C-alpha cells in the first residue's frame, strides 16, 4: 500500500499537459470488442482503470498491443465468458461490457460493477433499455445474466440523462435490427467520442451530443481508429489548483469548451485566466468571492468537479453552497476537509462552506477518486505536511500525478506505507 505525502504552500508555475479522458477510455475499450477486426485507440491515459479493462479484454481472448499512449485491440477471436467479480468490482465502467457482449453474442454474464461508492448507481436505466431491445435479465448472487434471441431496435426514453446508460444502450443497439432512438440522452463529450469510434467501425449513429440519438443497426463492425479526447475533469482539477497557487500555470492539451461551466464559476469567483484554442493559463486569486454551485448533466456543472472546487470555495470570502444532484452519496471528502480546517456543514445534499479558512496539514484518507483529488488540492495549499492514504482511488483517474505536480513546483511524493 502507498500514501501521498505533500508539503503545502508551494507556488505552481509551468505547464501541465492533460492526458486522455478517463470517462471516455473506459467506454472506448469495451466498445472495441464489438469490432470483428483490429482497432486502435490513441491518447490512452496510463491509469489503473485502463489496466483492469485490459485484463477483462484479455480474459475475453482479445489480443492487445500497447505502444506508448496507444492500444491496438484485435477482436477477431473474442469469446464470451463470465466476467468475474474480482475484475468487475474494481470499476463501475465494467458495466459497458454488458452492452458490448449483448450486441455481439446476445448473452452476457457479469458480476455487479464496482468503483467508487456514491450510492444508487441508476443501473436500472441500462437494464430497462436492454429489456426494451428484447433482452431478459436475471440476477443471481450479485451476477447479471442477460440473454436475447435477437435485439430489435425501438424507442428508449431515459428518465434521467445518464452517461453510462446512454453509452451502454448505444453499444447494445449498434447491431440490433432496425432503428433505436434514445430520448433524453446524455450530451457529454465522452458520448460523442464513443459514437465517433463506433461510426468509424461502420456503425450508423446520428445525434450524439444531443438529447436524441438514433442508431440504425448493422450486421458487421470492422477496423477503426480513434483518439481519446482530453480529460476535462483532470484539466478542471489542475485549473482549480492554479486558482489556489498558480503563477502563470498553464494547463495544455484541453478543449476549453468542455470546461465552460467551471470557467463560468471561476469568473464569478474573481479568478482571472487567459485562454487559447487548447490551453488555459491561470494565476492564484487573492480576492475570491463566494458562489453557489449545483451539479447537473452536461453542459451543467460536472459532478466530478463538485468536490475539488470545495477547496477553492473554502478560500473565498463569504458563504458558498454546493448542491449535488447526480449522486446520493458524494460527501466523503467533507470530514477530512473539516479536519484540515475548513468550515463546512452538510444539509441533505448541499454543502455549506464558510470562508475564508486556512488549511493545515494532517493525516487524511481518500474515500473515492474525486474526494482524493479534493484532498490533494487541500494538501497543496495547506500549512505543513499532509499524508493521504487509500491513494489507489486517486491513481484511477490521474496519470503521473506526482510527476506532473512536481514539475510545476509542488512538494509531493509517493511513499510505501510501513
């Protein structure tokens, strides 16, 4: 087991280059098995979620060749076998193999997906969609068994614009007979990335990035290539770090439009930055104003950046509120920020943050991926030394965290827990 040790207070100056998006690549890799030929995914981040997905693909007899930041997947000899619990429960995105295997083989056996614990998963949206396409579903001892004699395209109206359900239903529908229309589809950039990959294989998907996606089923999917889009959540995390400690800190290889809701909130808080076509340069703001944030589906404020921005809000003058509308349980960071000096209270799904307060280094524990990101931001700005354990959560989503932050001036190391 490892821990992060951070000495706070250092100015961050230089450039941090953003890697491929975790939330895209975890869907692109399962999507690759739909091909009957070879596919290549470029700009793949080196994160632990990718390692698990590679294990699952190899279990299914996919052949992988990894070169620098690309993965070549030969799916010509894919087999259908049960995805065991020790793999599926390592990340939530293992559920994308449901849609992919259902489309390819009309049969799936997979244990319930794992990952961070945010309460209700809303996986029922996925399952109801599969049923509408013609599948039957049984749950036995935490394992899903999904069967279909054939999949028939149909209208599917999502009660909630779920990213996971939208992608999973796209995967299932690409080889269904006829046309599938997903209403109230999620609009996130990651969905467009996955749809582009499938279309490159020969799928017929229209409307990705809008609330209505139409999929006309095809019989065969072939060779394709795709670039993973830049990770807007990784970028947002480091942009927040720049607002806390930056001195001309540049976050490069980004798509600023994907960060519009965060950048709008930073403007409200008095944070100044300059923007190019693919970068943001930002400086520490010494006159932060309080603001209110409510998470929402894209293009609303992303739930994955609701926790990290709490550190910035705790340094702002006045009362701020962060209301979480996506997940039932996403407050694991609060007690640790309180231990570090933050004045935060919780009322139902809203955090009330009084600022400005000063952070002090102490021993804390990451309870999930973005809570871990919140803690390393707090540690960077805190007086003294902070030790963060359970860092396996953080490593799921931030490639080369220590190297990237050290290169711009942070005092951060990974050490083995004795």
